[in-house]
């Protein structure tokens, strides 16, 4: 889908430090949205702070107190099926006291079409998870695969485990744990799929960048290709918080928080004979206080959010703290182009008087169809 209409803004009164999600119908009308942390919950201790809102920007019936801990990729909306009005909201427990994978169920037939959470905070798995929750369409074009990673929060031992779940009209089915690729121990990073869902890229805070094949009919992860190895000697760490494929799948963009004052966006050419040696710096963001998120938009541009640092670095921003860092998104306008031709433009997408923090809507590719062939 190519975004051709003029940009319009609407105000929700919602504020989120990190992950947020949203979903619309086939006519691009908002259905509902949510976030993993808001100011009151943040102040009260980050325990059950997720919240869902309906299309009228009201807290959905029973849509408060979802288990989320204010990470970056820890909440996700997945439709139960293409013919139903029921949705799963998955929630990753990365840190205590609520470890593991949870889900809540939204039924949009209730409350006169505004929706209601009919089941909430149902635990699927109690193992601590890496902050990298993502879903991709099944090969049949209607069901979904949910993919997460394991994290050992006790011994900090290395593992290469992926958890894969089939989400269909019958419910949620657990596949056997898949051990594939490089061993790692980080609890942060991101999972991203390419345009047809057959390639999966993973990054983490400990310098790992890896590429895999993904079978959309079986949920099998295979053929790992290492781009960068994790650092096992205690640092320095590059903090690869976010990564994103270009629309034509040739390039992989990876965001690195090298320091509190300097963020860097790298480009890798996945068609190069040596992918690691193709690494190029395409842009930097200064005055970045924390991780930012990259997301491919419907107009085939990559958008990047950033959180402006200030004295105290608390959340939410103090009254009057507005500057170019937090009032606009950075944009890669031509992500299918090599190097500087990708047209990295710092703070070039104004937010209409609103401010950005760490995150962007953490949505899977709802537009993906059936796997051809």
C-alpha cells in the first residue's frame, strides 16, 4: 500500500514512553490502539501498566492494567482470523515481577462496536523473554506466527532459543523450541521480517546482528547468517535496539545507541558477497537520550523516533521541553538506495506540536498476503 493522502493529525491525549500498537480496518479506519506504559503507571512502579483505547480514544472496557513493563517491542496486536472481530494483544514480560508471555483478548463486537477486553493477562509461558516480540502472516495469508526469544535472567547463560506460536481461528498453538544461530544473552533488541516474510533479522544490545530463513508454512527458522557477533568480553556494546528491511529487501538498516549523546544508523547490503563488510553509516542523531525505534511506513520510507535528553531524563517530559529532537521524526526517504543516496534527513517529519519518546507503533505487516508458491 502506498500512502498518497495528505498527512493529518488527531490528538488522543495518550502518552507512552516506549512501545505502542494500533490497528485499522481495510478502509483505513482506526479500530483500537494501546501502549505499554503511561505516566501514572510509570510513577507507580511499572507493574501492570499497559492500556488499550478504542477508536473514540477512550480507555476500552476492561482495557487497563495490562502486563507490560515499558520496554520497546513488548506489545503486539494479532487478529484471530480474517473473518472475525476478535484480536489477541500479546505482551512480553521481559523484567520482573511479571516474566513470560501473556495475552489478552479484544472483542470488537461488544460495547456497540467500541470493543471490550474479555480475557486479560493470560499467561502462556513463564520463562523470561527477550524484548523482541514480532508476528508474521502464515503462508496461507490468514493465520499468524508469533516469534519471541528466551532470556536467562538468573545465570545470564547464553542460548539461541526461539519460541514460535501459531495463532489461528482455533487459538494459540505452541511449537517446539527452536535452537538456531548464534548463542547470545542480551534481553533487548528486535525481530524484523522482510516484505514477504521469508527472511527474519535479529539484533540485540550485545552487538548481535543475524539473518535467518523463515518458512511461513511451518514456522521453521533456519540457515542463520551472522552479520555481527555478540560481544562476550563485557563491552563495549553497540546497543542494536532496532532494525528494519528496506522495501525491496536489499538493505538492512540497524540502529545503534553507541552513547547517550550519539546514535548511529547503519546500512548493510544483503546482496553483497560479504554482508559484514558492506556496513555503512548513513546517519547520526545527537542529543539522543535513549534508544529510538525505526519503522518502515506505508509510503516506503523509514521513520525514526528519538527521545530528547534533559536534566533528570525522567518521563514524561517537563512542561515546555520542546526541541527538534522530540518534535519531529527523522526520515530515510529512499531506503532502497545505497549509502548516502538513501537520503537520511534529520528531524524532517514534524509531529504537529506533539512530542516523541522512544517508540513508534510496533505493528506487524498486516498487509502481507499469502506466500506465493
